[in-house]
C-alpha cells in the first residue's frame, strides 16, 4: 500500500474491485479518499469487456488509482484465486496508466453480508448488491490504511 500512496496525487478518487469468477464488484471513493461507496456489479464476460467497463468508470469519474481485492486464504497463503486476481491486474496494467494496488480482502464478503442482513435486505436484493458492497469494504480498508500512512509521514 505504501507504493500506491507514493504514486498517488494528494487528492483524487479511487476505485475498489472485488473480483469474483462471475462478477466484479466496483466501489469508488470521494476525492478526499475518506469514504468508499458501492457503485455497481459488472457481470463478467471476457477480460477485454470487463476491463473496458472498469476503465470507462475510471475515466468518467476521474479516478486516480485502483485497489484490487486479493482473496488470501485464511492462513495468509495465496491460492488459485489470488493468482487469478494478480493475472487480472497484470492485464489491466497494460490498458491503463492508473496505479494499481492489492488489498487483503479476507472476510470482506462476510462483512458485507452481515451488514446487509442487519439492514434487513431481502435475499434477492443481497444477491444483486453483495459484490459491490464487498468492494466497498475492500476500498474502505485501503482508504483507512492510506490515511494512516499519510499521518505517519
């Protein structure tokens, strides 16, 4: 996260991505990078179409960086899903100049599910929004870390 902090301008919004096998949850921050807001869920088709939508969001919103959830195993090791996220990031880096960083997303979907249950969200609605709500948790964790790094300087 330190490398991202040094690559970013002092202000500007970020995106957070929750990469699933069938969907990509997208969240965005405010320009001061204090609050993450769930935005949308992209139905995955092919990488080129998925990446085009992410880049379109980045351009439309003037984003300055992207945080990608890294689905670590509970014991801290990386499995096939991490390899898939890293491959997605490598391919996305070829299409954009925006700095990319990874954020450990362990339990982000669990936290999102819990929040939606506490809000008494119907099962059908939870299925529609869970991925971009999880992306919000991923991005908020990264924003909090970036704020901490900024205070430490």
